[in-house]
């Protein structure tokens, strides 16, 4: 069965900026979905901000294996209840790929628990992406490095938690470096942050970037059933303890009663 991916995008610059329209006539989300659908093991569809529930209904997320997220101008317009819904699915095991300026999205900041701030400069400079973890599945099929001819600079410090793994580090013409490919896990869900993707350059048409996206979706997909109780506190009655147990003190709750401590 193919991995079911949903490619989410704001679809604002894509509709309102002539430069972006010229590069991505079907939107950045369309280009990313096309890259994923080049792999027969992935089935990608799209969702955008202006759709009902931002295209991320509970039913749709329940049938999504991996969600990719690109946002920039409208982070604040994403409804908090949708952010909570996405976070719950990540905790349950849905993969999440956060792209470029999605580092400031509500969902990424919620899952990281940090400001996710960084340095930036928009000067159209070259970016060399170094593969520093060549054995990682997300780096499959890549050379030791590849070049993005023009991009927006992202620089350290990148205020995120210590990642599980650093897959890529980027160097820019201006001299800055940036941890441009990082993995995390929250609950049962795998998360990958990948920084190349500034909207006024054809970065999502680049063959290496498209390979990274496909690799990342395959890495983030969790074939296990959803961990549906991940956010629920569960009371274990004394008589149902794995080993024989005698109640030795008072309790605020009746045996087996649900509730918070």
C-alpha cells in the first residue's frame, strides 16, 4: 500500500506574487506533490489554508501517513484547533515534514516547545548543502553535497531542541552555516525539518531537493497502528496491576476512575 502523504501550503504567495506564479503555476504545494508522486510508493494530495478546516479535517488526517508543511506569511491565520489536531496525529504516529519558513509555524513551535528563531538574509546567494550523515535514509541517492544556486540564507543559532540526528548542514556565500536537515520524534511521530525552499526561486524543481522530499516521506511514515491513547491519562486499578498489589494508602479517585492527578 502506498504511503498516503498530504502536502499542505499557505497558497498565498503562489496566488498573489507574479514571480512565484511564474515558477510554480500550480503552486508550491503542487510542485512538492508532483515530486512525491514521482515515487510509486507515495500517493500525495494537497491541502491549502483557504480550504474548509485548512483542508485538514479529522477524517483526512486520520488517513494521512505523512504531512508536509510549508508556511510563511500567514502562520497566525492557522486556527489553533487545527494545530492541536495535527499535533495529536503526530503524537499518534503521523510523520511531519516541516519546510523552509515553516520553522515559525504554530505546529512546529508547539511540537518543539522553543521559539524556533534563526538568522536570515534575502540576497539570492548560493547554498551548498553538505550531507553529514550519508548513511541516513533521508540522504539516500545524494552525493557528498549539492548546490542550490540561489536561496534565502538561514543562519545559526537555530533555536530548536537538540535533534535526534543532523542530516544536512548548509553553507552560504555570505559565510553563515545552518543545520538545514534535522530529525526529531514526538510521541510516535517522526519529524523532519528541511530548510531549502524559498518561494522566489525554483528550489522545489531541483532534483536533489525533490529526492530529499521523497526520502523524508518514506523515513517519516510509521506503519504501526495509531497510538490512539497517547494523550490520555489512564488509571490502572490496584486489582489490575501486573503483579499482586495491596492498597496501602488513601486515594483521591475510586478504583478505575478516570481523571487527572
